[in-house]
C-alpha cells in the first residue's frame, strides 16, 4: 500500500512539474525592465500586432505592424505614418506608398525583433491591436516608464495564470 502511495505521489509531482515546464503556447506581453507584467494576450505564429501612437513632435499617427513568428520574434511588416517629418523614415530606398488620406506606408521592411522598447507619454496615446482587437494602453501601463513588448513561450500553467490575470 505504501509503495502504491509513493508511486502515485511521484506521478502526481511529475504531472505538476510538466504543467510548469512543457511548452503550451505563446503570449504577447508588455513588461517593465524589472519583469512586472502590465499586459498579456495569447498569440500564435502569423498573428499581427500593431503598436500605434501619436508622434510627439509631428503630432501624426504612427502605426508599426508586426507578425508573430514561430520562434517568438516580432517581424516588422510595415509602418504607417502621417507625414515625412522629424524622426520619421523618408529614405527613397524603402518601398513607400501613400493612401488617399495622405498617410505613408513603408512595406516589406523585413526586420525581426526579439523585443520592442517604448515609453508612453500623455501626448503619445499608445494603443495596441492584436489580431484585430484594440487595447488603449493609457491606464494599463505606467506613463514615462521604459517598457518592453515581446513574445514569450508559455507553459500550460503560465497560460492559465495569464488568462486569470486578464480577467482581474
């Protein structure tokens, strides 16, 4: 009897450990440098993530659109912005198009990032769109604090914790 209980206990511990260490999925997260999580959303490879904000000098909308890759990277697909002003790309070597509203889009940038650093200011009005779902970041993330946008591999238990965190 004691032997059966011992085996059951070992199997139970092994199953719990698997929940902590087996890969389960991916999450887009916004953290600070200390690792405090402010935003999390489950993603899969191929999902699009757009980070939009108002340019602090030009006062125009800038939207960077990324694609989540299999290896938890963010592939910069395109950038759309409302002017060719200060701090915005205008190099003719890029494939730049203009829409009927006067917005410029740089297509096929082809840069991959493991993380995106940014800092919100009141003027920027940052927001994020994950596969069509928009979240205004004001009130979700602190202002004037360096933040990191990245994709993390999740374990099954971490996925459940993130789901609970988004409900709170």
